[in-house]
């Protein structure tokens, strides 16, 4: 059986986002090959608890490299640039451990899996003589600064400066260039990253979203009682998630008495968003649920009419995929991961333009669906095809196919 060494800093069976993505790739790839996984040790207990329940557990070996608690706090405080220093040092330790693993095991291929941000491609590309895969990779697209002025001029200026740095790093960062050159295959999480990589590094890049879903063909959506039209917003209340834009959209829909926006989540902008709702006169249209469990969010999804997802910067958001799993149509921007996944069969997209124009465009689409709810109901059958497209088993099978193609190419080259 093929043996693969996977570098995945974040792995947790109980979370979504990067940790959940890492876990699902590992356990599904283990159905096709034996995997050795180098990961941070924060969730070792969670991993070991779930591992014993898996029939393919014999094909999975975890190797833990824990970091201090203060580094973990930096990691989950998104935007804390101090973390990159510690993460780079962790990758240096991972390189040492990888070489030790390879001395004790026959490793056929190395895969740099996560974190998916392009700035830190790890160090395993330095190992010679073994095929190397990097990705899915994200983070190369620039933030549309016009949408961040609402959060203050400092935030907008920081975003503009970050865009300049981002573009330079995507093209010129030495370790990025070396990792891309060394890789036998590079995978981009979204089309925008694929285009940037192919333009800047002159090589073919596979397109594969970093997350997936579990097909739920039998998921039951409860019958709606009454005329209330439910919009659902879910996520962290940070500027890029654009809850403020969702509230401004509601201000154009004040004449629709049966419209409600259910808000699930919390964060640094919660108080500001509540105050904004009051100033806009839409507080009565908002139902604030605060931080709720993932199970509760999915329950809200099954009881809603439309998932309102105005985020401007994502790879492939877990909550977006969960909406598709629960057969909830999506309204979003035509950008990033949502632009790749959402089409007219399962939702509606609008272009990035200007915040004021976007609020009007979103309002126009919501008003249309409010008066034509049957169109949303008719989308229900298309979710099965979308779930199959994003199914974890199918994605792992495709990744394993890439592995085999690379190994076969190496075999032929050395005959």
C-alpha cells in the first residue's frame, strides 16, 4: 500500500474550519493509502478518541509536535502576525521529525496539507528524492478595500497595505517560489489563487476546494409555518464577514413585514452591529441568537429560506458547505470559494462593486425570492448533485488519483 507523509498543523475531529478540514482529509485519504501525519498536539485527546472508532484507523499514524499555550492563542487570534514566527519554527521541527519518520518507514510521497495560507509552505519541500504535493493553497487573493471603510480608516489602510504585501509575497517570497518549483503537484483552493499561481509561477495548478461535505440526500427540511421569510447569517462578527452590509441590505427591505434576519455568531463587532441595526431602523427585523453550537446552526439552516453570506474574503467556508449539506440556497458575492461553488442551481451571486451598490443588489435578489419562494423550493433537487461534487469520499479519491499519477510518472522516469 502507498505510504504518504502528511504535514497538517491543524487537525481536530470536533471542529470545522482548518482543523476539521485537516481531520477529514486524513481519515478519507486513509481509505486509499497509509498516512503518517505530523500535527500540533492541542487536540491529541480528541483525535485519539475518534481514531479508535474508525475502521481505517490501522492506516493512520499521528506524530504530535505540541507548542506552548500562548502560541495556540496567537494562532486562533486571526491576524496576529506574531504567530508566523512560531509557526515557522514549528515547521523546522516538523522537518526534523519528517526525516526521522522517513528513516523508519518507506514513504512514497509527501503532502503539505495545512495550514492552507500560501505564506507558510512548510519545510518538507527541502526533502529530496520523494514526490511532493502542496495544497490546497489559499490566501493569495486581495481584500476589496472599499468594503472595509465601514470598520474605520485604519482597518481599510491596513487592508490596502496587506494587499501590497500579499501580492509581493505571492510572486517573490523565496520559500513560496521554492515550494512551487519543488512540487510535483500544486492545488489551489479557489479559482483566483489558481490564476495567480499560474500567472506568477508559470505552471499548471489543480483546482480543488480545501473542504468538503457529507452527502445528506435524506436530510429533512421541516415544513414552514406562516409567511415569515427567514434569512440566516452565521459566522464570526469580523469586518470581512460583512454583517454590517447585511444590515444595510435590510434597510432597503423595511416594507416587507414578514422578513426576518436570524443572526448566529459573536465577535469583536457584535455591539457595533446591534447599534447599526438600531440606527438603520431594522432592529425589529433581526433575531440575535449569539454564539450557538454547530448543531444548532444546522438546525437553523433547515428552517430558513435563504443563507445570506455577504463575506468578501474566504477560501471555501465550512459554514457555506454546511448550508449546501442542509439544502439551503445561498446568496453571496461572486468571489473567492463561494464564487467557485455556488451557481444558479443552488443559489444566487452578485458581483463585487461598491458597498452601497451591493446592498441594493442583495436587496433586489432577496425581494425577488421573497415574492417567488417557489424558485427556492425548486432548487431542492440540485443539492444532491452539489453534495456529490463536494463529497469527502470523492475528493479523497481524486487526491489519491493525483498521488498515483505522480508516482507512476516517477516510476517511468526512472526506468
